[in-house]
């Protein structure tokens, strides 16, 4: 982002500098020409000889050039100051925390929480924590291992995936034995274990069973083999 901004700034500055050089050249030429014509037309200067009005023209050219140089130097300093200000503002933006969520807290009340804001070092699970009236927002994957979910709504979520017993969960945000009350969990894929399955069914969620993983024919064949 900073690179693109600086490139645009540099491109604009180059064009502005080119236009300024052209205007400066025209200004010096017109100013020198006007001064030379004035000196040539002046009777007092002509009485001193042609060398004098040529000298007047050269002196005026030098003065006009010096004037343009000082203006250009001022513009260059202003451009450098603007560039430094842009860089300073960008660095200040980077250093400003993007979230006020502290993932080490034990209680979260009335907060909008994005999943990355809850990541802990080494992705440890959140254990025995309390969430009240919060909105937990994806996209992402959330593992729910035990806990209490009261008045919680699941909005625009993906499939609920049932984990096997003693499943190892790596690289996924995990809520373990947490209390979640009057919250909304939005735009996530949910992983659950058997301990929490019935609680989520009571909240109106579809928890996959064996029929969601195998066809009826496979289930019937497996049942008949057990009977035999």
C-alpha cells in the first residue's frame, strides 16, 4: 500500500516538476527579453553604449533564474516534507492496535470479536471463559468442545462437523468448556464433540449423525453384519 502510494506521489511529482521547469524557462526568457528591450529602448542606457544594455539583460536573466531556483527549492522542500508526513502517518497507522480485544481475558461482555482477535500464542484453547452478549465473527473455523451455550444464535455458518472422541485440534480456534450466553456466532465452520452435540441441537442446529456420513445401504449392511 505504501509503495503504491509513494509511486503515485513520485509520478505526480515528476510531472509537476517537468511542467514547472517549462514554465520557469518561459518566465526567464520572457523576463530577460522584456528587460533587454526596455534597456535597448532607454535613451539613458543607450547613451552608455550597447554593452550596458546587454549587461542589463544578463543581470536580469541571472536575477530571474535565481528567483526561479529559490521557488523550486522551496517546492522541493515542501514535497519532501509531504512525503515524510505520508510515511509517518502510515507508520503510525501500522503501530496503532487494530483491535482492543485482549485474548487473555477471562470474561468478554458486549463486544464484537473477530476470530483472529482471539488467537493465543501456539493456538491454545480458550478454557472456562465467559462470553456474554458478544458477536463472534468469522470467516474461520471454530471448535466447540464442551461448555454451556445459552440463548446463542449461529448465523450464516457453514456445516457443523462432529469430531471423533479424543480428537487433536491444531490450528483452529477452540472454546473448551466456555460459557456463551446471548451471543451470535457468525460466518464460521463449527467443529464440535459429542459432549456439546445435544446442547447445539436444542439451539436448533443440525448436528450430523451417521446418516450424514454414510449412505443408508452402507448402514443397513453394517447392521446386518452385526446381527449375523
